[in-house]
C-alpha cells in the first residue's frame, strides 16, 4: 500500500511539472509571436540584418557595373543654335491625358515637344486618372497629384512657355467647346501637326488635344529634328520630377532596402490585363482570370484596337515572345544566373493581374521578396495620399434572378467560351460565387462601370507606380518581366530601362529576348527546377550578353521605334572616349544602332573622372562576368558558379 501511494504521488508530481512546463512554453511562444508579427508589419526594415543573415557574396560579380558602358554619360543639352521661346507665339495648347503612370509620362513628353514644334504655349496637362476620382485630397490639383508643377515650368523656360491655366478671357469659350479638338494617335507625324493642326491653332489661338494612346507623336522623328528628341529627354529625365512627398518616401524605401549593406534587385512582372488581352495570353492563366482577359480582348476587337480572332493559341504567342515571363520563370532564370536565395528583391507594379497566387513560386525561391506594403507603414502611405472624403464601401447588389427557362435558353445558345463555362441551369449559383470584384461574370456579359472606390484606387495606383519607379531606377539590378511587347503603348519596364540607361548606363539592366528564353524553357519545361548544366550555361550566356552591346542593339531595333524614352541613344548621351569605328553598328537606313554618340565636352569628362575615383573607392572589387571579359574559362566557370547556384538550396522547388 505504501509503495502504491508513493507511485501516485510521483505521477501527480510529474503531471504538475508537465502542465507547468507547457504553460510556460505557450506563454513564451505567444509573446514572441506577437513581437515578431508587429516587427514584420511595422519595423521590417529595422531588422533586415537579422532577417536576411549574412549575404553570400560568392557571386559578387552579379552586381558589378557593366564596364563596356562606363564611357557613356548623360548629355541632353542642345548641340546647335537653339532660340528661346517667345511670348508672341501661335497660341495655346491644352490637353487631357488618359491612362496610367507610364502613359502619362510618355504623353507629357510628347506634348512639350509638339508645343515647341508649333511654337505654342502649353497649358499644364490635365491627368484624367486623378480628376475622375471624386473626393481625393484637395491638397493636390490634377498635375501636382503626381509631379512638381513649379519644377516643370521653371526647367522648361528655355524650351517652351508653360502656364498653369488658360487666360480668363479664353476659359468661357473652352467651356462652350468653341476651340478645335484633336484626338491624335501615338503614331502622329510632325507633318500632321504642321499641316493640319498649326493652321487651326493660328486661326483659333487655342486648340485642345485628347491623348489616350500613351503618346501623341511618333517615336522616331526625321534626322533633321535631333533637338526635339533631346527635348524629350530633358522633359522626361529632368523637368518631370515627382512631387517632394513621393521623392522623400521613395528615397526612404531605397535606404531601407540598402540598410543591411547589401545590394538589391528590382523586378517588374508586367502582368497588366490590357497587355495580356492585346496579345491573347489568356490560356496562361486559370479560371476566372482567363475569362476576364478574353472579355477585355473582345472589347478591343469591337473598338478596332486589334484586328485578330478572339481565341488564339496562347502558348504559341508565348513561344514567339509576345507574352510576359511568369514570376516562376523569372525565379528560375535568376537562380540559373547564380543569385543567392538571400537576394533582396523588390517587387514593383501596382497592378498584378492574377493576384499574389502567381508570385508564390517566386517567393518560395527568394524568400526576401518585398514590396511597398512591406517597406512602408500604412501611415506613410496614407500621408502620401493626403486627406480624402470617405466613400461608401463597395457592396454587391444581387441581380434579378432569371427564370429556369431563361437559363436553359442561354445555356443552349452559348457558343464556345474560354474556361470556366457557365454552370448548368440545374445547379444554382451560390452566394459566394457572386461576391467579389469578378462576380459580374456569373450573371452578365458586360463589365459594370467602375464604382467611386474603383476610380479612387486607380488614382492611388499613380502614386504606387511612382514609388516603384523611384526604387526600380535606383536598384542595383533591374529585371523586366514584360517590356517592348510590340503593342505600341509605353510600359513601365521600358521607361525604367530608358531612365537607367540615361542616368547610369553601366548599371546592370537585363534586356533579354523573350523568344530566345522561351525556346530555352521549351527544352526543359517538363523539369524546369532541375535543368542540366548546359542549359544553365546557355541561359547565362544570353542574359549576360543582354547587359551590354547586343542588348542595346536589340533595344535600338525593337523598342526605340515604339518608345523613344525606352532607348534615348545616341541623341541624349555622349562618350568620354571615342569608340572604334569597327564597333559602331548601323542599320540598313544608315541609322546608328550602337556607338553613334558624340564625344563628351571637357566639363563632363572631368566630372566623370572625379566620379569614377569616388566610385572605385566605395565599391568592392567584384569580378565581372560578361562573356568577353571573363577571367575564367567556361569549364572553370561552370564548376565554380553553376553548382553553387543550384546546390546551395536543395529544397527551392515550391512544389516540394
């Protein structure tokens, strides 16, 4: 009996100790979890060092500037006689600009150029994306919602006279629509403006332009107008400065990314619904997103924006380089290049069609993927937007229920449709299927008009794109997901690439050929996460060569004819040392594709020497990895680099 009672007491004592230990562990876990959650939400940038750990710099060459482009310097000043504008000119030009950040930026540059061409005064353009939104902050007007008005006016005083509004005597006539109004295409030529627009401007003293195609002047101008091209550069790269609040917050984001002392890479997926619909990339997505792309494509066909069939082979379009690289594919390419799992990656883009689901594989390969919501607190983003009038939340109103007879008739009449097919009449559509931003697809064939909240969110996207633009331009490396798509519209990635090429030509900007990349992926698409070494070397060779001469030549041939700002060479740059004639490349019509820049004046050369000395003292001595400058043989390069890229993380497959 005594023995049994002792056993009971011992068992009770052990049970009490176990319960006490469990309670202590749970309390510790709860307190640490709350602390980590708070830190991740509000103070992530303060703990970058502990979150990232020590960076593996075995591949420091991946961040090194491109030496072959270090002789290029920005130089957009007029070269020849360039008279200042006169107040006695041909009249006023006012304009309304439709579209997002990229279309606005490109359109403003065209408007200034046209004003110079027609010797007219430009009224500050109206950005409809902000004006359409009701109740946004009254601190900012249309143009000043995004850009610094005073800087814009003062910088262009030697190029074009810019005024904030029309004179009072002309405002009433504009309201009565008494002035000629034009809707030029982005391919409009100087001849169109000189022969068709200028006579009406002289007669009426005022004309209006409605710009909706992302521009109103063709990209390639006659050889006799190089100064107008340089004017475009001065507008885009100097006069168009984001308003101070955006610049300050953008600089803070860059500082937070670099606080750990490590470089970072910026990536813009380019997954925009309009671009996907234009090229017919619906089948690369699933379910409702495929349906939404097809609906937008049908609209474009009706509006005669495109003249193709509604249903096309998306996989064939992708193989021809007409569809964006998916984030999963970009992650595999970066792994093949040798970027470490600890690489800091900034994800740009206010619109990510397909949602965060398409980014899951990329986040699995690179856990340190951040965006503006990670780097900025909600208060900082709210201060950028400014005080706004509250709007009622979007509420979904149930449409009138159709009878069973109507549903059966619609089902029988429905032709071939992309996935998903409408549910058969025998199964009811449940409430959760009707709610959400895509709920209209289940009942209607027409997309509803944007709600007040939708319009406000579109205005906010201008600010988010502006922040992403600042970070992407300042990034150590930029990787585009979808640039130079051939639609003729400006795109975010191309503008970033043009700005980087002007300001810092030697910065690492990948200018890949998507068609070549898709050919490589087709070789190993069944086993993308375990490619062989030969495939990896081929990817490296193409991407590394795209950083230099071959990438610039491709951009000059394909991108510049559609968007001058994406490739402002040779008009807006100069070289500190002359390039050998054997390295200069011309097109069939004798235009320079590479190497046509003028020699820099002495003041730029001296400034460049001082800057290079400063940079050499600040930067570590990375090895350079362009194929023409490799210090290793291909065999040694494969052994030392390729193995480390794919073996350092054995579980980087997100499907594992």
